[in-house]
């Protein structure tokens, strides 16, 4: 067997594999002998079928199968030994018209798309904004108010007032809407709608237009029990029957409430209470600012790291490499959609390799345990035993899909930490509302 590589250019190459009869003959003979022992052909005793008959019946299919196996094994071994960093998979070139399986020697050629050689510039000319989201006074005050209402006492009212909680049923027979809901009157949008509620009593029926009824279309979706798509732009008339009217007597900001929220004596006064709320809120904001930073660094690296790709090869590979073959136009469209992702994948791989960023099993196990603890905390178990964490982590890490998902999350965290230390950043403190305006609008 002879394997050679011809370099077309920096991004494309062709591997040629010549296979002679000596490369496959012994294996084919061994298989045919085994067939002879097991062959059950009328007119011959089992194990006594003439080898010439076995060869005539099975020789060519066995030979073709063995040549193809040898071909794939040899190609894979060659790529590893030559340390060729390829994109996609090798593509077999179409055989010439004079190719025949009746020959004793065969030549095969495979096209390769080679990964480009490049350097990553982490210090872009323009610094990337790293947002530090702070919980401002208004947000904390609103949170305090919401907590007081959530833990307050419900007092029955005779009629609806501006501070009322209203329970009732929305009905529209044509749209098959019949949904019982509870909401505060301040969630109703517009003075005209608000006036319909003020002074109404239990048993009263109010006719309402759904368009612009609530301050948010998502509230309309929840309170009417319609789909997300139906809620947007829904313009029908519904009847609302009032079933209960209450007001909330806000809970006092005292030690009883603090202990209920944070545990005994963790928080001892209103100042500490607000400080705790601020700290918790800003910890949650870190996830959003980190994700935004990762997105911004990704875009910057793609923009500032220049290299060519074997585009023609990749489009050809996309056309024939999947379960469904694509037309040339479809393959081009798919390549255009995936090119940016491929570029970042190569950049990320280069950064990880050059800076020895890797995920070890022990790190993955600890990461899984941290994930489990976070899930348990949401259900009130804030101090699980180590043995329990070990058992659950073991079950999770026995699932390859979970291993892949957690490994990707951990590598993203490692890359984020690396970027924070090595990329040119400028920190900007903003409120959450300003963060949303700057990043998402």
C-alpha cells in the first residue's frame, strides 16, 4: 500500500491511496475459508464446498468490503500520523470511467479541507464594554414593596378600589376562553378600562376589549389562557365576572419577616435587609452581564481574527455529507449561515490549545456538584450532604449527553475567565433598565 498527500494550496490537499492485491489477499482468503466451512450449498456436504465455487459466489463482494475497510482504516491512521487538522470529512473523488473492481490493484483519491493557520489577537484596538449591573434604589424599593405584599395579609373589600386585588373569570365563547385569574388593578392599562372596575362588586360582569387591556401582552396571555402568538394583537371582547375583591395589608419590616426570608438572625434590621436584597440581585445580574460579555468578545474575535477557509470544499462537503443531500444553492446558503460559528469554533480551539484550557474529570465532577446544589437550593435544600451530591453527580456523569452539556458550560466559564484577564475591557456600571436598553434595543 502506498499513501501520498498532494498539497493543492494552504487550505486544500488530496490524499492518494494505492492498494495492491497483497494488501487484502490474505484477509479475503481467511474470510472465504470461513465461508467454506459454513456454506450450505445444495449438492455439497457442509464444509466440503469447492473453494472455486465459494470464490465465484462470494469472492468479489468480500474483496470489495475488505478494500473499503482497509481504505477507511488507512486514511484515518494517515491523518492522525501526519497530524493533519482537517475541516469536515475527507471527500472521495469520483472514480474515472475506466475504474473496475475486476482489477487487482486500486487507486483512490480523497479531497481534504485543511484548517487555516492563524494567530488570535486578543488586544483589539477598541476596548470591549464589560457591564457591571447595579441594583439601584428604585429597584430595591420595588423589591421591598413586592415582598411586603407577598407576605402581607389579604383583607376582603366590598368594592374595587385602586389598590385592589381582583379575582374573576374571563369568558369568550367564540374563542373558547374561560379562565379564572387574579390580578392587581394597577396591571389594567388605560383610564377607560380602570374606570370600569372602580366601584364594581362581587357578581358584577364587566365587558372589556382585550386590545391594550393589560400593561403587557404576556399578562394577557397568562390571564386569558391563550397562546403566545394569539396574545399579541388579540382584539376581541371578553366578559369578566368578579368573584373576589381583596386588598393587601403589607407585612411589616420586622425580625419575623427577616427570619422567614433569610433564616434566624441573618438579617437584623432594614438596612441589612436592603443590602442583602441588593447583593442577591447583583449576583443574578452577573450571569446576564457575563453572557453579554462572552457574546461581545466572540463578535470582536471573529471580526479581528482574519483567516481564509476552504469555502469551496466545505460547501461541497455540506452538499453530500449530511443525511439529506443538498443542492449547490442550498449548500451555499447553509455555509453562509454556519461560517461565523465555524470561525469562532476554530478561534476558541486555538485559544484553548495555546493556553492549555481544558476540562478535567475532577473539575467536571465539582462543576456538576455545584450545579446540583443550585438546583436543590431552589427547592429549599440549601445544605445537602456530600454523599448525596456524589451519588447524583455520578448518575449525571454516566450520561454522555449530560457530560457534553456540562463540559461545554464549564469550558465557556474557563474562556470567560480567560477573556476577563486577557482582553482589553472597559467596565461600565449601569442599572438593569439601562443595561437592557443598551444591549437589547
